[in-house]
């Protein structure tokens, strides 16, 4: 009886249109945020941070960004890994000072940014690149748009491999995050404590989730969904496809760029673009969105959690418990993920988010049958 709209009496339009109109939902999310911010940092250890929490937080941001583009706006994208690379390399350049050379002489150089603004600038630069590669969506869609974004993936990886300016002319071709701190606490580098890295990523994830939730419920979200459902009808009723599609590409790329910047600077510390941001990264984030649920912010969290926890579970159960070889467990993981994608696309196209939605509906109706 406590989980029903009839139990919440509202006296204003503001109360009725809030993000979580049911009081129980609001309290549930307050509890989750309290546990995430006030309890988990004090019980973390190195294994849980590196194997579970950090990948989940970073991939959840990327999944939210891709879900805005694919799930809400209906624009297929296979270039997520390349856009994450843009965020990572932009973050690196702003952390080390952006330098402009001409004729062998230094013409202009920005001062080094702190880690917070470096990650933000990684998202901003990725949004600009996303707008450029989103221009083909004005003329093509479906399979052809997927091929265009796949071309962006390969081009961006090639560019970061070939243009030595992006990795500061390093002989190894890798980029390494310098040690940076915030409010006197190290965030990057080998001396950074686990709880600080966790909280830093959690703040970005919380902010991105709140922004995405409000955008999808507002005018932008309505325009994106109108374009997704039928772009010709949306244009007839007054939705500008240019602004709608490019805004979806820009917002999506911003979130993906932030995830790439965090993935490089806070989580890994040093990356090589072909290994860290290859095509497999694009498919991994896309699988998270498909399994979690297209057009759902909660689905982005659920898909990221599922595909982060699945390898950890299989490794502990098959390798640690049953003594299987590591490579055999890795192959089985690919088979399970592929089978799950097929099952969800056929049986439940809306993914884990729809299963959660059905569960809540049953809870609202209980103990009545219908």
C-alpha cells in the first residue's frame, strides 16, 4: 500500500512534475546516494575499486551518453570508443598545458589545468568533435549512419596514433596522467587513495545522471523522442531535425568524453589509444545500453553494472572456484554476453529497465491480481 501514487497527495504542479513523483522512489534514491557517498568510501579496498566500482562508475557515464543518442534520439553510433579517446587525449593536453607550435617555435601555451577542469574540458572538446561527426545524421540514418560513426571510430584512433602532438611527442606513443590533486587530496597518480578516486568519479556520475534525467524529461528529450519515433512527422509538427539531432550528438559526446577522461586519468593512469579505445570499447558500451534498456537512464546503470560484474563473477567462480583456465572463462564470457543480447533483443527489447519497470508495477498492484 505504501508504493502507490494515491498515497502521495500533491498540492502544486511543481510537486506533481518532479523527477520522482512517488515519495518511496525519492527516499529510495536518497538512501542509495547516502550509501554511495557516506558508507562505501570507508569500506573500500584496492580490489573492489579497480575491479568493480571504478569501471562501473566510468562505464555508466558512457552508457548514459550513448543511451541519449541511440535510445532517446534513435541515431545509431558505433564510435563510442573513438569519442572516449577524444576525451582522454583532450584531458591529457589540458593537464599538461595546451601548446601551439608554428615553424618550430612555441606560439601559444595554456597553463596546466587542475584535474576537475581537465575532465570537463575533455567533455567539451568531445562534444565539439561529436557535433562534427553528427552532421551526416542530417542526410543518412540507420545502417549508413552506423557505418559513418564506425568510420569516425577508426579515423580518431588513427589520428591519435599518427599525430605525435596529441601525446606530447613521447617515444612510446602512450599518454600518462601526471599527478594531480584536488583540495590537497591526490586524485591521479600512484599515490592517490582509492576513496578519493572513487568519490571523484562518483561526483561526475551523479551530476551526469541528474543532467541526463532532466534533459530527457524536458523539451530536448521530447524532441529527441519525436525524431526517434518518426522524424518526418516530428518535422511536420515543428521539431527542427538539425537542432534535435546535433544536440543529441553534442550531449551524448560530452558524457562519453567525460567517461574517457576519467578512464584515462583516474582509472588507468596511462593508455595507448589502440588498446584502450579500440572498436571493442564501442561495442562494449553499446552492449551495456542494449542489455540495460534503450531509452532509460536506469537501464544505463543496470547494463553497466551487469557487464562489469559478469566478468568478475565468472572469473571468481570458474577460475577461482572450479579451476578453469583463464582463457576458457574469457571465451565463455563472450558467449554468455552474445546469448544475452540475442535473448533481450527477442524476448525483452527494453532490457533490464523494463523488467524493473514491470516489477514496480506489480508492487503497485499487490495484492490485487490486475
